[in-house]
C-alpha cells in the first residue's frame, strides 16, 4: 500500500511510533524514524535492519534541530512525501500539581513538535511542487477529556492543527488525525485505574486496542485508499464514544 511513500515518523523508538515504522516498512514504504532516544533508534535499526529504514536523533521541540533535520532531508531524501507526528509525553499528573516547567515540557513536545514538523514538511512539499500526507496522533483524551488536563489540552490542540493544516495546505497536502483510546504501551501504566475503568466500561468492543491496530489506521491514512479524506479525525476507541 505504501510503495510510493517515503515517510517521517516522530517518536519512532518505542510504543506506537515503533509499530508505525514496522507497518510502514511492511507495506513497502521507506521510513525515516526520528526520536530523542538515540539508543532506542539503534535498537530499531538492529531489529528491523533494512536499507529502507533511516534514523535521525533530535529533540522535536527544538525549532533549530527540526530545521536542521529538514535541511538534511532536502539533501538526502528529497522525495519525502509522508509525515506521522507521533512524538509525545504523558506525565500523569493533576493540573494542580504541575510546575510551569512541566507544562512547557508537555506542550513543547506534544504540540510544538508537531507544529514545527508540519511547518517544515509543508514548506518542503510546496517548494518541490509535490503532494504529501500528514497523520497526527491525537487521543481520545483530546476529545473527551483527560485526568491529566495538560496532556488533554495538548492532544486537543493537535485536532485543531489537523483541521487548520488541511485547510491551509490543500490540495498539496492531505492532513488527518487518529484519536486512539487507551493503547497497551508503557505509557498506559501511568493512567489512573479509575480512568481506565471508565474507558473500558464505555467500549462496545471489548478487544483491547494495540499499537499494531493504531499503525494499521495510520497506514490506511498514508495510502491512496484514503485519498478523499482530509481534515478528519479517526476515532479508534472501540465505540466507546459515539459522535
């Protein structure tokens, strides 16, 4: 499905990002995996070692580092035409317990990281007179609320970024979002038990959503099979929240 795609995946070293990388490779894409975790990127190369996988260590919240990355992309991978904004953190804290530094940390990574990558990716696509696709990893927390208000706010911001980018960069770019429910990654261990129970009790389908399931949706949105979708949010929540 993705033989024509060269895609950037942020937060590629673990969790959902790692599964997105694997699924994209399986569908024939070339992938550039980005992460601040250099050791995790090395492990990814060792596990998946293929000439179609490249990695790049950077801090997504640094405008300069993202700018430098896209200068490298323009030289080494000018045919890039896909972007998955997946990098994010979750501190599992009550808003009352957040320090200002922690608020900045979450918003800088979860929101500014996606903004910076979108900016430079769109600029590259437009300058090359190409077409491309962006998939933003939001969350049910951005639609229904979160026990961690800062995380919920950051994920809601990605939905606004998705709609605005779809409008601003059409028809050169299609931009969609995926909003998963709880996904079985290490991050889920930080979610309070009461909130986990609320999610599960709402769900019509009882099979847990896995990182592989999220990756399947991302692959669909990157592919030509989703060519008529843009500005949309794909609920991946087992029917837990019907809209």
